[in-house]
C-alpha cells in the first residue's frame, strides 16, 4: 500500500506479546524456573524469545521436547502459566518507542487497544501491572470470542468496543495470523518485524499493507496522517 492510500485511523489495535510488549524476559525466567524444579539445565534466551509469540503450548513443547498428546503435557502447560501469573511483568516492558507512539495517538484523539490470543487472565494482569489498562479503548482476548485470529471476529469486536469502523482502523501484529485477521476485518495491516521473528524478512511474505522494522516505522506512518 502506498503512502497515498494511508488514512487517519479511528483506532489502532495491537497484538500483545512480541508486538506491543516484550514479555520474553518473563517467560525466559519462568520456563527456566520450571526446568530447574526438575533438575534440567537452563535454556538459552534466544530459543525462548523465538517461541513466545506462539503461546504456552509451543513453549512447553520447546522446553520439554514433547507433544500435546503426552500425558504430562497439560499439567506442565498449566504449571507454566501459574508460574507466569505469579511472576508477571517483572521484566516485561513496552517495546522501545511505544510510550511515545501511544502518547501521540492519545494526544490526537485516536483510540488504541489490544487484540490478542493471550487469555484474559494473563493479559489483564500484564496490562494492569504496566499501567496500560486504563488507557485502552478495547481489550479482546480469546475468552471473548467464539473464533480467534486469523478469524476477523476478535477484530470486529474490538472495533465495536472502541466505537469505530473496522475499515478505518489499523492493526499491528508479529504473526501471519495477525495480518490475516486484520485483513479479513478490512483493517490496514502492519507486520511487526522488530519483535521475536527469527528472520524478520519473513514478514514480507505475509502480504501486510506495511512492514515495520521498528516502532519508529509505525510512528512515521501515523505522522503522515495525523
């Protein structure tokens, strides 16, 4: 999409882990706590970082080299999530540049929110710990919908909560399912290639309207229309 086709958004929505917030340090800690309880050596940070956007199931598979059909899998997944909730937002932070970007949106009267596949229990705890929950126009989690991303249902719900037209909204995400969900809802889509992608150039294949290699790239797009 060319710059001429950019439009002033009524709202900008973000994926959570790996897009808006860098949560990898906290998952790194709790995954290694879980492994340590079983006498296993610590995992490398980069291996964990590359897996965070794929969710708790992927992290358990990575940590214990097992499949979901294993008898212990669900117990380990829930144990990991319980550890995470008890140690949430110890080191999680907005990606660099986002405080300025969110402040820009707010100063221009543009709503913002989060659409994530992270369950509400953990999303709310994280956002509250970082003082972001009171600033948002919408938070949509898998608990709130019958079909999750890449289905457009979460995006359409976020638009209703923010009282805006989905076809006048932007969505930023770091996974192909994010771009598909945003496109399916008629939103302008931005692939976040600055987060946890092993190969940032892979985002070019997602057919997003724009690819952001930094938060400043998103801000630059916004400044063209605000």
